[in-house]
C-alpha cells in the first residue's frame, strides 16, 4: 500500500482521522455487544454489496430492453477450471 503521508503532508491529518473513526466505531460496537474483536475478512464489503450489485445489473439490462430472470448457480468445489480437453474443443 502506498503511504500517502509521505507524498502529501496535508493528507496525514485526513488519514489519521479516518483511522481514529474506524477504531472508535469498532470499539463502540464491541462494548455495545460485549464481544471481542474479530476480523470480518478481506472480502467483507464485496459480500455485503453483492445483492445490490446484482439488482443494479438486472436493472441495467431491463433498461436496455431485455427480459431478465436470475437463478443462482450451484457452487461446485470440485471443478474450478476447464480441463485440457475442454479448452482444446473451444
């Protein structure tokens, strides 16, 4: 990650305010819920906005004149990539 404080000294106070706000918010929720800190994971925000993103894409397609019906795919952990024979046939 690039250190913005080294590039722009004026950015240091903004970044420190952001960090303080994050820590205060986390402390508030830990005290309110009487829980210990646990990391939500790197993809927390991606999972959080997934449904909203799907609706936005559906609405974009509808605005372009398409009829859209969404059905979730079954997640298969056994096959993630195409085999060599499948890639050759394409």
